[in-house]
C-alpha cells in the first residue's frame, strides 16, 4: 500500500474524533523528538482519491494551526513543483491537459516546519479507522476516485470491493501501475463518464476495455495486452474520442476544425486501418469530428484533402510518412497516439517509420498507447522509449505468449508434398452440407504460394477469395468484402490478413505454411474464436519449420491442447527472439521506479 500523500489529505481526510486527535498530538510529540528527515512519497498530482463520507479539504485544514496550514501549503507547492519538473509529460498550455507526475519524482527539499506539517497531516489521515488501502484492486473499502479528466462514477464506487476483486480474478487482470492509482475497472458501460456512445449491441465492456478505460481516459500512457478478438479496438477508440471532447471543453469557443489533427492511430496493414477507421469514424461523426483513413495503394488526393480538416487520423505508416514528407500531414498538435498491433509496429520492418511518425508529434503533452495480443520481450525496451511511465494492463498471463484458449488447435506434422491434398480434405470436411457456407481462412507464407493454393482450390470447384501483396488494393478490398459477406466463404491469404482483421464467424483457420514468427501464429489463428466464440485451427508442420517446434509446443500446452508426438520429435528448445538494437533480453531501465504489480491469477 502506498503512503498517503498531501494531495490525498487535502482531497479529503476523514473526520477525526477528539480521542484520536489527542493521540495524534502525543504521537506528534514523540515523532518530533525523533527528528526524522523522511518525507512521504508523492502521488501523481492528478490522483486524488477521496474517502467516502470524508471531510472537505477546508474542514480538514481546520484541524491544523495557522502556521501548520501555511507550512502545509508551502510543502504541497514544493512537492508539486518537484514532481512537475521531473515529469517528462508536460501540459500543453493551449489545452491545459493533465500532467501526470510520476511516483519516481524525488522528494522535494522541505523546511523543518513543512516537514512537520506534512507529517501531522499524514498522521491525521492515518488515525482514521475508515481509510481504505489505496490500491483499488486489492483494498477492502470503497474508494471514490477523481482526477482532472476522470471521475469514477459513484455507482462504481458503490460496488462492493469483493465484486471488483472477483472480476479481477475471474479475468486474470494484471495491472502494473507506476502511479499507484486506485482505478476500478469500468465493468458496466453506465460507469463511463457521460458520453453519447451507443453501446447497445454489447452487454458489457470486455475486460481489456474495463481495465484500461480509467487509465486511458484519465490521460495516462498505457500498454494493453489481451487475447485476439477481445475488443481492443474499442478499448482505444472510446478514450480517443473522449480525449477530443475534453480538448473541446477546455477550448470552449474554438470550433473543431481549428483543433487540427489530435488523434492518430497507426496500424500495420491497410485492411486493418480501414477496419479501425470504420469504428472510429462512427464515433467521430457522432461527436461532430472529422476522421480520415490514410493508407497506400490508392490515390492520395481524397486523403490529402480530408487530412486538412481532420481531427482523427487512422493510418498505415508508409502513406502517413509520405504525407508528412510532402507537408500535407501536420502532426504537431497530436496529443493521443495509438500503435495498434504494437509489437509488429515496433518490429524491425516498421521501427524507422514509427520513429518518424512519433518524432513528428509533440514530445510533451502526448498520450501514447500500445495495444496488442502478443508482447514479446524483444520490443519492450524500445516501446518504453516512446512512453512516459506507462501503465501496463494484461488480461490473462500475457508475459508469456498465449493463444486464445477457445480455439481448438490441431498440429499435423506433414510432408511438404502432401499439403494440397490434406487441405482439400479439410475444406471438403468442414464446408459440406449445412456447413457449406462456413468461413474458412487459409494462410500461406509467400505471395506466390498463396496464388498457387488459390488456383488449386478454384480448380477443384471452390469459389475462393485471395488477399496478398501481389494483388491491387481494389482486388484486396473486394476479396475481403466477399469473404466478410459470405459471398465467398473460402479465402486464401498471406500474413497481410494475420493481424487484427475482425471477420464475422470465421469457423476455421488452416495454416498451410507456418508463419515466420510464433507471434504471427497466435495472430493468424486468432482470426477465429473472436468475441467469446469458439474456433478451430489446423496447422501443417514440416521439417522446414522445426525451429518453431519448441515455441509451438509451449503455446499448445499453455492452451491445454494436444501436443502430437511427431511435433515433439523436432525438439522443445525455444530460441530467444532478438531485436536488432536491443538483443534477445529485455533489460529493465536502470533506476526505474518499482511499479505496483497486482496479479489475480490463482
Ligand atoms: N464490449 C463488447 N462486447 C462484445 N463484443 C465486443 C465488445 N467490444 C468489442 N466487441 C466485438 O469484438 C470483436 C473483436 O474486437 P476487436 O477487433 O477490437 O478485437 P481485438 O482485440 O482488437 O483483436 P485482435 O487482437 O485480433 O486485433 C469485434 O467484432 C467487436 O465488435
């Protein structure tokens, strides 16, 4: 439990009866003799947990002498100043946004009186019997939370702590929070701050939405890791729109057009960018905002024109950088940036493009979010260089690579030459009779291979859609639309379709050739079993893929799937994945603050 701070005390320490006041006086005298030089650790300045039924700050201050109040004020100022000067996230004057100071801020140098007042205030707070643990996830009493951009709803505060604990445990939610905030998960849409979002088609927020929203809405950097198909898009889209709302509130009088681009979401593929855009555009339009999707393979003119008046941009890195280079994209006011499929975006192939995009946004006053289903060690160090004291939230044990457990995985060790016939058998078996229109997604590794498999299936009478890099964007978009609508329930794709695509009711994924990385395997099979559904995945494994056998065995075991003997024969050693710049091992940043890690796994 973190120490209570001056902010918390000012925000509302509880009523103190005479007896405790007397005791407090006595303790104060004893402490005074000890002359301790310690100063309580400061909390982030926008974190002001108030205790239910507590006093107002003014009432609380009455309990201190005039000099003590004065010293207290001075101490608070000094603490705030020290915290602000340490924090790398500063407030853009224009928006007046929150500046989350970090718990790593050093204790300021205080005078003797200030220290005394601070101690007294801390003691007054401590002497109350109704002070809960300050960590919302594990405390035993109700805590009302209020920060500049987020106030926990009173209904959520009223939820019994046992219910919150049960929710955290049921969904294996792990929050690593360097700020020691006490946010409860937003387990019901009605607990969100007032908004005009239409959530009517959903019952409740998914765990990644529930757990990240308080942190993202309140303006903190955040890494969200949750299984494929778990609703990460809404997890970052809802706070994105709220972010602009709060900018508008703070800039009342300004119209939306003069805001410029404030929100950027970057995605690794064009199709995923378009899919995210569909979600974001709906919310943006409802809020009277303009969103634009910027991606390659299509003419630039329309995108360029929309960029001039957009507040929200969803983009693939290449095209966005083109626009930055030609001066059509001004990212100098961006204050909310999301890397979706963050580990892919930080991978070698995209790293430079991402550096350039992030480098075009303001260094300070920017909220940076990263979302993914896979979070390999190899990218964590690099990620931290783009973020300020991020809160890390994972659903399930995601420090180790995990596949969605609702997907039934079957691995068949096979001879290279037998792949086509086995593929045909499976398609026949799963697309027959009443299941004739069930969607099957077939993954290949290479574009040429995808074309060949597509032709092969077509030659056997199947209507097949294809999506890979050798096709024009128009062909790709059409193929995906046909697959989504069910017009063409069989699609052959390369890894361009592996990540993020949310295609309704894909019954089965077949990996004809194993992907380049084990993370891609998890993403590929994650095209099925989405939003709580079940799914099936078949993977052909050959001698050529043996470097992946150990990692694949681990994935299968962790998801309680059968591990074939024939796969074990290839060995169980897992090769560490390396990042060119950071090597195979993630090294903790020297001097980083110890974060609070709350794990609810059994
Ligand atoms: N609260 C909710 N309740 C039920 N379904 C939801 C909820 N939020 C989102 N969904 C649906 O869940 C599906 C998957 O969501 P989404 O595509 O955001 O998953 P994801 O976590 O980003 O997956 P991936 O890791 O594959 O990118 C979508 O169809 C979306 O509409």
